């Protein structure tokens, strides 16, 4: 299990989408319990540009991995 995401990262849907579009995302993390309507844009971009994709069980857990006190639907480690 991963305990903390290391390296340069972005947290949140908008920042993750921006990183993928700019080809800066090395690994993308998506919370399994995030609303599918919200993360559909990230899933679409992932299939096109192919950064590594990792699913995390809950938004709360992903937020904790990112070092924030609130949940996060998506996050990305930058190249």
C-alpha cells in the first residue's frame, strides 16, 4: 500500500485534467467512490494519452495520500 504520494503532484479534478492535457502527468490517481460524472473527463483523457492509472478506494484516502485534510476525487504525479 502507498502511504504518501511523493514528488511534484497536483490534487483535484481541474489540475489533474490540466496536467494530462499538457502531457505533464506521469501517474493519475482516481478515487473509486468519486462521482462518475465528475471523473469522466479524466478517464477519457487517460485512454488517449496513456499515463499510468491507479485507483484508490475512497476520496478521503486519496486526500490523505496527498497530504490534505479533505477528500480528493483525482490527483496526479507530475513528470
